[in-house]
C-alpha cells in the first residue's frame, strides 16, 4: 500500500493539504485538514480528517495517526510508517478479531474523555461569555470548542467503522493466512487495523540518579478565580500553608484569610487590596474551597474569615498551625449547594 501526503501548516495547530492513498483495488485522493496532536524536534503526530465529501460511502476515510518529518520550511512530506495490510494480504483472523475488540475498547475510552473535555470547554466558554468585565488573560485562555467537537466526531466515526468491521467478522472462521472477502478487507485497510497489536516503543535508557534540584517555579498554592476575576489562593500542604499565610511574597496584609473551623485543612487567601469586604460571591467561592479542602465532615461546614495581617505563627508550632489575633467572622457552607460553585472554580484552577 502506498500513502503520501503534502500539506502546509496553518494557524491553530491545523495542517491542510491533500493526500493520495493507493492499494490494489483501492485508490483515494482528497483534500484534508489535520489537527496537530503532539510534536517533538523531528516528528509530529496528528489526526487526519476529510475536509470534503467522501468519494463514496464504501471508501469512507477514517481518522488515523501518522508521522511527518520536518523540512527547512513550513511544508511537510508525510509517509505512512505503519506495517499496514492491503486487501490482498493474508490475515490471522483470530488476531484480527482480538485487535478490533481492543481498538473498540480504546475508542470508547477516548470518546468518553473527549466528551468530558468538550462539556467542560462549553461550560467555560459560556461562563466567559456571560461574565461582565472578564479579564483579558481569561478570555485568551478560552478553549477551542470547534476543535474539540471535531475531535469527538472523528472518534465517533472511527468507532462506527470498528463496530461494523466487528459485525462483518462475526461469521469468518478463525484461521491463519486467510484472504478476507473484498468488503471486509477494504474496511479493515481503511481503518488501518492489523491482525496484531502495534509494537511497543522501547523505553529509553534510565535517567541517571543524582541530587534533586529545587524547582524555583513551584508555588505553595493553587490559584482559582471568581466570576469577577478575583484570585483565590489555596495552600497545597501543611508547609505550603505556612508559606501562603505568613510569607509577604505570597500574600499582603490586606488580603483575606480563610480556614475551615475546628479541623485540619488548607489555608485560603483572597487577594484583595481594598479596605472594604469582598463581594459575597467571592467570599462564598473562597469559603467553599476552604470547606472542600478540609477534613471536616457534615453537610454544613463553618469557615473562619479574618485579615492576613492578623495571622501569627506561635513559637514552636507544627507546620500549618497558626493563631488568629484579630476579629474573626464565620461563614457557613452548604456542601450540597456548593457543588456547582466548586465545579465552576475547578475549571479555572492554575497550578505551579
């Protein structure tokens, strides 16, 4: 089988061009678009999809992964690197059935994950579009829903073809070195299915052991954002809680501090340079995070609120233990009602 592609890189990680695919009894040529999946210094992996109507239903082209080598400019020449079958090849039927079943299982998993990514992206876009005065940096992080829909559709089309192939193989006896009927062989070739799983890529040499270097980019907190763009910082562990609550590098005295009352949990800091209290929505967001990131049990959890300037560390106290020296207020969090709020906040999280 011969497979060749010529394409030009476009914006947004999309490749567009034309391909020609030929094997005994099958010849296809068509324009395509491709979503870039991953890259290294010398190779790129991407999924191909037709950008025009298929030549015929029988010769429908299903997405597959290919590799391309870079040249000196933005044009690419691509060769199929798979050990592919042709419609005249002989097949190990038992191996083919097993491989089809494996690919169907993988397709279901991929579709499930793609559906979750698409749903989360749509919710995030809806939130950004309906929120007034959304910060520019938040808008720039808006997910590409169209690409995610394209990816999900490609996975569903491939699963449809694999299910059809599995059904057609149902009446074929398990024999080795068998020539398949033309319609079954054509579909198997179009799907890029073999009668054995792909060879595993050998692992590289083990990394040499040595002293661990300190990662200076790590921060002791995760960042979440309220609807108005207010940043909320949540400590990662006990030592990080001390850093977040006490180190002026990570909080200002005017910021607000939160912690679930009476039980261990993460320290939460609302970045707030003003003298007035934060808006109620911001307080509820931060309190919900403090309640969730604690070991408190129950449907309603109380959260303490005070200024960061009123947080002190008692001498000799263990990591994460602090003393509140100023006015302390209490906010109650209904954990059932906070579920949707926490889902929204989780879509904004940034971790260093």
